[in-house]
């Protein structure tokens, strides 16, 4: 499963108020292509995951980090979705 899969599984079960650090870690590591590809493969961009992370009840820092992740992924020209 690897680290990206483990982190995403944990994020699924964490309360919204506790998502700040794991999502911040993902935002820092998303620039590493192999990590980004694994995250995408494990469901980071799944509509249900995005809905949860961008929920209006999510802490502001989580929403900002998720938007940074999406922005960084959009800039990567070699990552295949």
C-alpha cells in the first residue's frame, strides 16, 4: 500500500478538525512526482475525498492546502491522471 495509501486511509477516518497536519504533509510532498502519482492512484482526487476535504466545515488551513495540492498537480505536465 505504501505511505501515500496509509495517509489517505487515515484521512478518511479522521475528524475534520484533526486533518491539518496530515494534509499539510501531503501538500509539502506533492512536488515529488512518484509520491504524487501514488497519491492520485490511491484516490486523492476521488470526488468523495475532495468533497470531504473541501467541506465548508473543514479548517481553513486544510482547504488552502488542498487547493495548493490541486494547483501543484495541475502544473505537473508529466503526471497522467
